[in-house]
C-alpha cells in the first residue's frame, strides 16, 4: 500500500501536486480541512462537535481529527493507498497517523515536502488573494500562517527524518518538473516495499510447488518451515533431534523453534524483495508472531493464499509422497497422516479467517495438475503485488 504525506507551506503548490499523485497512483485523498467541512455539511455527530468548537473560536481537538481520519480510512478498505495533505501537522499527530496505519497493517511510505522560501509563499498567496475573495488572504494573516507552519511542522519533519522517510523537494519550477522529482522519490521508496506472501493449505495440497512458482515470479525468498526443520534433522543438531521426536508423533513443532529459524532467514536476506512463507503461520498465535517479525523490518503480510483440496486426495498424495525421497516422517503411516490433517483443521482455520478479515486472503481450488492451480493463483497474486506497491 502506498501512503504519502504531502507537506508544504501555504502556497507551496500542494493542491496541484496532490491531484497528479492521486491520479497516477489511485490514492484516496485525505485533507483534514476538507473532511471536517464535509462532516459539518452532512450534520454528522463529529461534524456538529467540530462546528461548535469552531464557532466558539477554538481549534478542533486531535481526538476529533483522529476520528474523522479513521472514518475516512475505514470506509475505503480497498484503497491502493492514501495521500495525506497537510497531515500530520504536529508531532502528536505524527504518532496518531502511525497508530492509524498500524491498525491497517501498513505504514507511511514517505513524506514529501515541497520547499519554497517564505518570500515565495507570500508572493504566491498575495497573487491568489487578488482573485480568491477570501477575507483571510491579507498580508498580515498570511505571514502569521507561514510563521505558524514553520513552528509547528519543524518537529514533524524531524520525526520523519529520524525514520528516513522525509524528502524535501524544490517547489519552484514548472509543475511538470516538480512532479517528476516527486515521482522519482515515490518510485525509489516503492522499490523498498516488500511483497510478503503466506501460503496456507493442508499438507499435500501442493503448497511447495506453488510457493516456488510465486518465489520465481516475484523474486521472493522462499521460506519453508518444513524444509528448514528437515535440514536441522539432517544435520543432527540439538534442534533437529527435538523436531524428529515431534514429527514422529505427527504433532506441530513448538513456536520457539520455528520462530528462531524464520528470524535467522529474514536476517540473512536483507536485500530480499519479499518473502514467501510456507508452513508458517499454522496457528493464530503464529500469525501474530509473523506480524511482529515483519514489523521489525517495517513490513507486513501482503497476500495470503489458501489452497483447498478434498481430504481423500490429500491422503493419496501424502501416502504417495511417503514412498519418495521428499517424504516427511508423518507421511509413512496412514494413521499419522490422518492425525496431521486433523491437527491442521483444528488450529489452522482461524489463520485463514485472520487474513480474510484483513482482505488479504484468496482461496483457490488445489485439485488438478500444478499448472492449473497456478493459473488460479497468478491473477490474484498480481493484483496483490500491484496493491502492495
């Protein structure tokens, strides 16, 4: 998801550049002033509360601001991203925005600041005053607005500079040249956005094959907990011996073992375009754990796929796999296979629901040859990839 905050002193040209950015990237526009005026015009509860404050000569509180922005975000669940014009204006609002975006499992991509001198801003606004008809477009009022902007937004700029998300852009020049500079930053930051995929499905559903297809298509690092655990067993490590005992019972490996293996793989691939997780998360607890692991690298799950297959077909596939070199220890006995499938159903279905509620889940039919299944996955995957960027 592309989320941009556009900064600039009054008269810097935010309105013009906002329209171009929104059109290019299909962003939902969020300007607190516009939303407040709409809420007041609609006579909503928030609008009436804001109107009474404004009429009394006060400033609308952050408590009301956060509610109107949250309402705008929630009513656009399928948005490709958001463009925040003039928000956050204060250090406190910067933290508010972080919290709002975190609730959507996303974050701010960049803050673009249109830089013009106070003298240039004053000149532009005085020229605008000749035709605007606005009573507040006087030189004294304009100078006060410019002073207030500098005082309030300096801490916000520092907040995002510390995160490496603040990008000053020369705001003097042609509209096309300024837009080109803005787009260069946006494209640069989009290249840093990871595409992370979770592949769900019962053992034997064909997750490994499709995970490799996705990894190849989007140049992702493929993380299979089964293969990592199998390697630990092969090496005869302390972890491997513990895992072997668990596998022989057909049970799930304890979280603390899996977490360390995944964390190590993420750390060992700092230049990755993203990760595809097969075999993790298996439980709702693990889904929260994965959110935490990805949050540490300022990322999140982008797309989840649940490959569904008839139970008898799963048993046939696992039984057949048990006779090959690809077999897992739980493939070798029918009773163990059935136990494994029962375990999966008990703990994994809440994970599917978890990602479905976030609008990230795609369910596909896993019956048929691998190419047929891939044909059902590639369309939704491409859409999710575009949305993530």
